[in-house]
C-alpha cells in the first residue's frame, strides 16, 4: 500500500505519524514537506472531503495569523486559497492512502486508513 504524508519535520505529531508509517513494511511512504511543496487548493479540498472534514477543521490556528485574517469565519474557498498560498495555515499531518485521508491528530488516526 502507498501512503502520502504531508509532513512538517519540526512537528512532533507529524514525526510520530511518519514513524508509524515507516515501521510498517507493507507501506510505501511518500513524504511531502508541505511547507516547501504545498498542496493546491484543489488537492486540499479533496483531502478534507476524503477525510470527512471541512477545510476549517484543517486550519491551523496555533502559531499562525488565521484568527487575525478572519479565516475561522471565511468560506471554504477562501480558507483553501489561504492554505495553498500560505501553507503554515495547514494543520498537520495529513495522510492519504487508497482507503482515504486523515488529519492525524492524534497520530493513531493514521491506523484507520491502513
């Protein structure tokens, strides 16, 4: 099985999620450092849809200016556009497999799609 993780190596939860994936020999892991290579608004929309959450549920509030920008009350399209242009606004880690996608907070949520 292939798994793609949108990863921030400075984030403990992201590192723990990646470790779960790497410790399973049956998983081929693709690591995307989303701060360097952000997903498009369209890809984010698809990931959140597949995870069963709204874009605002994937909006990182801590350590960002999301509140000051009014993003918690913005439309899905505005949130996705902001995330695509300023990826620090993306809560991490996001993981996608053939079984779906998850925002892996806590990291054990990744097990639902393996």
